[in-house]
């Protein structure tokens, strides 16, 4: 069975210079798509990626990462909308490259689909009431 998940990897300082992703792909036959990365030498690195492959290989790859000290979390845990702040103005609709926002035709409210979100951060800048938040 093939699996594809969007995850956030947090690399400790000691791993930033190592070819961890290269080993992950070669040793476990996985495919990846980097959606966003902030990696600075001698500091913690953060990478948002889609990782896919056979379930067994995926599980072994995740075990390899965690065994080396990489902290992993699901992407949906990082991008949130503050419902109290959201005015449903729609400023996020046109800026989102993955169409993670859509208008409910009945209520005219803007819905946020976390599964489509790639944490690019464009909605944060576009949102007048600052309802969108990214936590890495």
C-alpha cells in the first residue's frame, strides 16, 4: 500500500550539516517534495515536505528520522485559523496557491481545508484581521 503524507521535520543543530534526507530517500526508496525549508548552519532546521512510498518503507524511514533525533509532526498541526478573528472577508481566497480556502455558497463564510495547505504563509500576510497563524 502506498502512503503520502505532508509532514514537518525539525532538525536539531547537530544534524543540519548531514545528508539526512538523501539517506532517507536512498535507503528507504521514498519520494519527497519539499514544500518549504528554513535550514541555517549551526541552528535548528525546519522542513515542510510531502513524503510518499510503500507503507513499510515509509514507517522505516520515519523510524530512521526519529532515531536520529529529527522531530516530526503532521502539517495540519502547524497551520491554524483563529475563528474568533476571522471576518470571512475572503482576502485569503485569491492568494492561496493550493486553493485551501473556499466560500460556502449557502453561508458565504470562508472555509479552510487544512489538508490542501502547504504552509507557504501567503495567507498570513494577506489576512487583514491576522486570523491565520503558522506555528513551526
